[in-house]
C-alpha cells in the first residue's frame, strides 16, 4: 500500500508539472513562449513542436513569433522529422531573409535533406536536393565557417550519385546492353569527374563501345570502334597517370586492331569487286 501511495503521489506530481508546462488560454505571448522553450530545453520534442506552433499562431509578426519559427524547425530536426524540418527552415528563410540566423538556417536546410539521403541503390531525390542546397549555401555564404563541411558533404553525395550511375552501367554491361552501358558511363564521367568512379567508368566505356561494335552489324562496326578510340583519347587527357592506364591501352590496341582488320577487309572486298568487273 505504501508503494502504491508513493506511485500515485508521483503520478499526481508529474501530471501537475506537465499541466504547468502546457500553454493555457489567457497565457500571455511571453508566458506561452517560455513554456514552449522550456519543453524544448528539456528535449521533449513532440510537446515543444505543438507548443511552438501555438506560439506562432498567436505571435505572428513579432520577435517571439520569429524565434518560435526557428525553434519549431529545430524541434522537428532534433525529432528526426527531417523533411518537415527542411520545410520549416525554408519557411524561416523566406519569412526573415535578413535575419542573422539565415546562414545557419540555410545550412540546416541542406543538412535536413542530407539526413534523408538513402543508400546509393535506391531513389536519390533527397540526395539531389541536399546537393543542390549545399551548393546554394556555399554560393550564398562563401565566407562561412561551415563552407568546408558543406564541401565535404557535396563530395560525399557526388560519390553516392556517381556510384548509382556506375552500377546501372555495370548492370547494362552484364545484360549485354552495351549502348545503354556506354551512356551511363558517360553520365559518371561528365557529371562527376572528380569522383573515384570517373576513371573506372571511362575505361569501362572503352570496353562497352568495343563490345557494342563486336555485336553490331558490319555497316555500323567502324563508327563504334571509333567511339572506343575517342573514349581512350579522353581517358589519356583526363587521367594521364590513371591507375587503369594499362587496361585502357590494352582496350585501345584491341579497338585499333579491329579497325585495321576492318579496313583490310574493306580493301580486299573492293579489289574483288574490281576484278569481277
């Protein structure tokens, strides 16, 4: 009975404390904000979100309303509701474009999408949004202390996108769709030239064009072997000391020999036609 009484007393005290934290009709704007911030300070994110939304509804256009909008976004972020957090940060930036917090808010918008970025092998909508927002942040705040971190995250996100396109190209290679493979390798090369995937993609593109030519009708083979040679020339220009240089040269020799053979066969065919005449 004594333990039960103590438990009931604890529940009553807890309910009383919670009741005191809730915003009530008649609370002034300052009191309502103080209660909301107290919930935020205690990391009661769900309650803080509800409280700041109430403060914003009654304090719109005031400094308290502005601060509440900021802490509402922060509460969503800390509660790992990143998509809503991004929306609330963007609302803050739109509403208060000259506010001292703008630099932080723009960064946290990008960071929210970054937190939503999934593994490389699924839809990358949020990755692209994060990349766009980080680049925008760096352009708007070039002197920010956060630029270095933003740049590192841009590189990380680019690596992820490059890998996704590279893996798509590899899939097309495995399924003998060489033209599609070459196209996806090209995306890696052109859009993400600074990533670790670009050099490998360019060498594999040479291979893709050779196999594309090998499996083409004779009338289209020459131009496709030529594409392989062009990819090799691009490789030499971009990666003169590349780790895959030896393989690239072997593929170049293979394409060149095929063209020479193609040319010899063309000459022989022309001579035969001449003799028939």
